[in-house]
């Protein structure tokens, strides 16, 4: 069963330094979001590296970049 979190809990998890590897890679298996705002929302978005979808997304981005460079 998945946890359901309200906006406050999601913001608290996003801002918790314990959910970051080396201070830059967000890694939280309890957070269902794959793409979420960075700690400072003005700086854009980050990926949740605890989710398989993140790695599939990165592979897709690199594959598209490689494909475009070959055209």
C-alpha cells in the first residue's frame, strides 16, 4: 500500500537533507514523484533517483541526443 502525503509532507521530504545523496541527488523511495521542484523552486526541477522511471527517462534523453547527433 502506498503512502499518501499532503503538500506539507511532500515539501518537508523535498527539503530534508537526509533525502539527498552528496547533497545534490534526491533519493527518496517513499516519495511517488519522479520529477519534483528543487529545494529552491526558482532553480527548476530535479529527479527522484529512487524511482526506476528516472533512469528510463535519462536513458531516453541520452538516446534522443545520440540519435539527433547522428542525423
